[in-house]
């Protein structure tokens, strides 16, 4: 698919984008580890992702594909070319919605610990509604931001969650880093990938 309308998410849509990410990631290993109860997962992870979407809108970009029924795909990026402030109230906000899963959220600290020191942009989330997957929406979203970052000479980084995603990102120029996989306490992996400017 090449004719895809991509635009910045509006503030009124942040919760919808958070819910979309929670839906798209519902069965992925990291989400099932953080919130094991599938009945709680959409609510808890939706609030978590919404919080990060709000922050990315200030210190990166949040792009969506919307074909008339609200966001059906989203890319959430953070600008790591400078020392942007973190969420000052992050722990307090997580505590408000995490409930018994607060300890599992703390395990996600390993992501920040393994993020590259070299200035880059971080593709934090790429989410496509299950009914719209395999239609080229993720590729279109990536191409949009890659073009801007490549022109500015800025590399990109992400953590993939499974082999299918790894194959997608490889097609767009991302390559495994060393170490490649980092793991949550239960062994659930994230796969670190890097794309030099220009792919």
C-alpha cells in the first residue's frame, strides 16, 4: 500500500492511540508478562501507553493513519538526540493504575538501561489494529519518519518483540545490535535493532 494518509495525532486522540497500542500488543510477550490477567490488560496497558503517547507528543512525534474511523495505526517516536526531560511523575502515575502489577512495570527499566548512548530517534511503539494488519500501514509510517531523519543524518533505534517484527524491521534497514536480546525476569525477550541514517 502506498496511498496512506498519515498525520500527527491530536491531543483528543491520545487515549485512543493508547488503547490501539494496548489492543495491538495484547498477546505479545511483554504485555502478558507485565499484566498477566487478560481481563485487566486492556485497561492497565491502555493507560500506560496513553501516558507515554502524551510524553512523546512533547518530546518526539506521534503519527497516525486514520481512514475515517479513528486511528487504526500509530507510530510513537522519542527524540533521543538531546537530554529531554523524563516524566517527572512517572512512578506516581504508574502506581495509580498498575495495582498488583506495579512490580512488573518496574522490570521495564531494563529498556532504558540498554538504550544506545549515541544520539538517535527511538521508535518506541509501532501499532496496527488487528483488522488492518498486513496492509502496509506500519511500513508507510516508518517511511514517513525515516525520510525526515535520514535527511538530517539521524539514526534510529527500536526494540522488536518477535520474529515477525524483526523481519519487518530488517526490510526497513534495521539490524541487530550487540547484545541483541534483553530479557524480562520471566525470560520474555526484547530484540535491540539499529538503523543508521540512510538505512
